[in-house]
C-alpha cells in the first residue's frame, strides 16, 4: 500500500534516498506547475516556483501538522506565496508600456484564484475522453444543439445526447476528485 | 432503485442549453416530477459557469522532465545541512506519550461498543460501459482501512460478470478494493475491504475486472457523502 502524504512528509527529515521526496514530487509537481504557469504565464518562472515549493517542503517538513491542513493545501499555500513573490519582483522592475502588472493585493488575490480555477478546469477537461471533450466543446463552446452536433459529426442524435450526459457526469466527478465545488 | 433512463440522458444537454426548445420544455416538466433527475440537474448545474473560466484551446502545461532531477539534486545538496536534532524534552516525551497512548487505546477498546466508526454512503451512477447499472456503496472504517458494502442492479453481464471496486484518492490515485461477481440477472451484493482510510478519498468506482495489467472499463461511479 502506498504511503499517505502526511507519512511521506513526516519521513522527509530522515529521507536518505530521496524516495519520499520523489514520491511527493510526482504526486504534486504537475498540478503545482500547472497552477504556477496559469498564474505567471511563464514556464521558466513556474519551474522556479515548483523548485522553491519543494525546497520549502523539505526544509520545513518537521513543522508540518496534518491536523491543520492537508499536504496539498500546504503546498498550494507555499506556491501561492512564491507566485506573489514573483509578481512583486516583476513589479519592482521598470515597467514597459505594455506591462499589465497587477497593482493591488486584491487584484493579485483575484488573479491567483482565477489562475487556479482556470488550471483546474483545463486539467479536468484533459482527463475526459476525446469523444466526451468533443461534445462539450461543440455544445458549450460552439453553442451547437444536440441535433446540430449529430448533423455535423454523423453520430446519431440519441448517442450525442447520452454522450453529453456521460461527459458532464464524468466532469462533475473529476471536480469532486479535485475537491472542487461548482 | 430503477434509475430513470429516459430522463437521465437529456439532463446533460439540458444543463448545457443544447436541446431544441420543445425538448427543453419536456425536460423541465420531467424534472418537476422526478426527484432523482432533479438532483442530477442540480449536481451538473454549476458546470457551465466553470467551463466559462477557460478557453476551448487551453492546454495543460506539463513540467519538463529535467525539473524532477533538479529538485532532487537540490535536495541532495542541502540535505547535510538539515539533519533533524531531537531536543532533550522530546527524548523524554516520546516514551511518556507511548505509554499514554497505550492506556487510551486499552480504555477505548474496553468500552462498550468499541471505538467510533466513520460512515459514508455513495449513490453509484452508470458510466458509458455500465449499460444503465445503478447501485449504492456504504462505507465503514475498520482497522485495515475501509469496509465497503456494495449493492448493484442492472450490471451488464453479457461479456463477463467479474467486477472490481476502486477507491479514488483526492490526489487522483486509485486504490483497489477487491473483486466481486454479479448474478445472472445483473444484480450484485458484496462486502469488500480497501486498504485506504475513508477520509482519504470520496469517490468510489466499479470497473470490469483488470486484465493484463490494464484496469477494466468503468461501469459505475459515485461520490461519498460523509
């Protein structure tokens, strides 16, 4: 049985092989990177954020208290602070005319919430099958009715309807797995 | 627990406002008299607003493969500087706490009814390979992890009756809870144990039995309500 996140963090200060850290990295680095990329719009900066998050994780693993927050929540809190730091560094530089740096803490907060949500929805859609993604794309983003989708794709309209229902149900369950509340 | 096959397949298109006007009216009338479909419509109703948050062409950014090694390298370089040091009070506190924990454990086991258990329940919905199956899963915490009491109907049995139960953790990892067989009429009743604590997951999935290292197709899914 795989170790829980909290167990891995507790073992980190004694981790001689790097195995615990690697396991935590593989569980969380992709989503933290997605969040950071969505917030910073810069792959290089996002990779720096992820590195810093894991550095903070092993330096402060002894302070982690599973009763206060899950490991995931903790990692996102660290990532959030690192992203804010990156924004501040960018704001301290001389601004270009086309620079759209965020001016206030409230704007930055809202921007981070938006970035997180945007990444989560994008990641959830990516976990759907191509057929399910396609019906959502055509119906929601394309504004087509079930009959129009059937005409366009050559799939029977009954199949398009049930596929759309399954797609949304699956999407909802993916959000549940991600602990998101629509 | 028969479900509502006729209404269920229109709820997704209804939520996306992608039916013809007369069909929209038909679904509205149906929802007024069908609590199960109305609950389904409420459950899916927030999705369009979430979908509005993204562009259709957004893609999931993936970190470079080198990043993992960079993180590990940095860890190896910093590790010698961060050896944990146990303070004197901690050396004394650990044995004392162990004795206290033992006393508490003995008291809890000795009390009538034993320790409290966590309960949860999931309504299981059919997935594409489920052919209209429906069921429930009742969860009880046990020392080995989770005891799941499963009931199902309308399972497709034409191409085999063996199924598997999975608990999906919040980090997306799947923990196998064992396999069971459906009866000839597609019903099933099974009691299984998964090596994962109830609080660590809240989605239960039934699949066809795994074959050749590949997980079987999904038949039913549901979210646990604790």
